[in-house]
C-alpha cells in the first residue's frame, strides 16, 4: 500500500477512475467521505462532502460539496466509467463532532445531517453499504486502494505514535535559542506587512522594493510560471507579473512565497501529511480574506496575511512536538486536554506565545501580533479584536472541514458570541461554511491565491 501514489480528494470534490496504481484518501472530521467501487468492472471513486444540502444564496453553487446534489453526480460518473448499480459497494466515514465538543455542536450537527442525507440517497438508489463508521469525536482517513478495491477507515495521527522515539521536553533556553535560530524574515516582506496597516502607501515604491530582492523576485516569477499561468505566455519580469496579477495579488503571492520557506522547514510534529502546516495556513489565509470581505470591517489583504502568519509559532516548536508526539497525541485525544494546555504541559509554552515572541523579534505590526497571540482566544485581543476573531473563525473552519493537515483543536464554547463580534450568528453557521472559497481546500491551495 505504501508503494502506491496517494491522491488526496479535497473537500467538496470527487475522483472516479478505473483500476489505477493509486490510493484515494479523504481526511475527515465534520465532513463525510463516501467510497464506492464495482470490483468486477474495475471502477471506483471517492467523494468528499461538506454539507447535507445547499443553504446559501450568496455563495457560488458547487454541487459536489453537498450530499443531496453530489451523490447523483458521483454516481453518474461511476456509471459512465462502466460501474453497475447492482454491484456497487459503499464505505462511509466522517461526520464527527471534532472536540472539544459543546452543546452548540450537538445543535448544529452538520456532520450527522450530512451522513443522514448520504444514507438516504444510497438507499433510494438501492446501493449496498458495506461499512459505515460515522459520528464519534475523532478525525479519520478514508482510504480506497484502486488496484484491489480494499477500503479502510483509520484514525488520523495514530499511525505516527509507534514510530516516535519518546518525549524530549525542551528548556526555556532551548526554545529561546530555537526562536533566535529562525532566519530573519526578508526585509521586503517586513516592509509590505507594515505598509498594509497604513491607509495609503506608494505602490510604485513597494514594487521597487520587491524588485530589489532578487531571491523573492526569482521565487515569485518561478511560482507564476510553474503554476498559476502555466498555460499562458511566460512571465519573465516583475512588471509582467504585475500586469497579469494586479498589485494586491502580487503582494499576496510575494508574502506567501516567503512564508513557504519558513513552513517548509517543519517536519512531522504538528503536520499529519507532507506540507500540512503550510497547506493549513494558506487555507486559513484564503478564508480570512473572504470573511473580511463579507464583514467589511477589516482590510482583506491584512486578514489574508494574518491568516498566513497565525501559526508561525509552530515552526519553532515543531521539532519538540515530533519528539514528544505519543504524549501529545494522548493528551489531545485520550485525555481531551485543551490544545494550548497540552502544549504547556509538555513543552512549558504554547505556540501562540512563541509566535508572539517571533513576531516581536521581527517587529511586525500590532495587528498581526494580536492575531498570532490570541487566535485561539480572540476575546483576549483588546486592540485588534475583529481581525483576531476573523482569523479564529477561519482557523476553526479549516480544522473542522478540512482536517488531516495538522494537529490542532479549537474550542467552540463561546462560538455564538465570537460570531456576533464580527456580525454573524450561529443560525447562519452553515451559510458561512457554504461561503468558504473552494481554493482553500485544494490539494495545493497556494495555486488558488490569485483566484479567490
């Protein structure tokens, strides 16, 4: 199984094919995964659902993310490949109440209602359900091996426990040295971050600053040519990139390219998959930008940057979490310890405080320091409360609806009041989920930076 290519089916999408040397995977928390296969025809696929049915008129309709509309599309794709309804077998997973769980989670029960919708659709089609592991309080991974049609449902993160070598509690001195050892953030990025806090700034001056940093400029052009505009004329200069992207998108791309270099140094501590920490932060940034646009209370560009930087403290602590993984996992999922408390118990400090120290060292604006330090408890942010609440909500949405990227757990104990702070209500929570830009859930969300 380990020799086969693994294909991540992102939230709100599906994959269907004939026999191929590939393992389909869906990382599931509140979302629901459906694997269907016809072994005799050699056809199968996996569908990753977010919601039971369409709920919001304000979002772009994407039928694959709803059970009521996604299941029929998924089945039609299977039939078109040669699958027979009478031979199809179904595996269903997900729909969990990802902890910490409060009464509000039970009231919303998005995952439970999605499971019910899936069951109803499959029952109407008279498709055999071979196995169903839904509900509960834990995240899981639904796997479908497309060479032999073996399907499995496994707890997320548990596979890393036996491979860990034990705990290694760092001293305060060691953590401080680790903070000092993080390479300085490029000066051009620092200047961009500071200017974004101002009402007016000179676009020409800022573009010239980007142009003078050869490393950042080269990385940005490489990214443009390899991903976003791969099918268009080659972009060979910053001015060319500026023409295609526009200034705001170019700035986002420059910042994201620089941050990729920081998150790229993390190993197998917080991340549950390769590049998981960076993937999560880019997704959080995309959602933060969308929420800022909806509320019109925070500049979208600032919200994007705050989302991108919110977990920067994990870059410092990742090596220590990797060494103490069994203890950390047990604290979170067996003893149900609060995430920050688990970090403090094991490391003596949590990632929000380390992130704050790193942000102070870089002389970042107060708005970004606030959102880094308080994104788990946004009501503690006195000066930039709205921005911090937006980052908290974006982080929560990524953790609940695109799980499997990293170890993290945000509580929803005061979700109602936190939503009210930025002009939303708990009754409209499904609408908020529905408005998440699809780019946030892509297997490589950074490719969607200029489209959201």
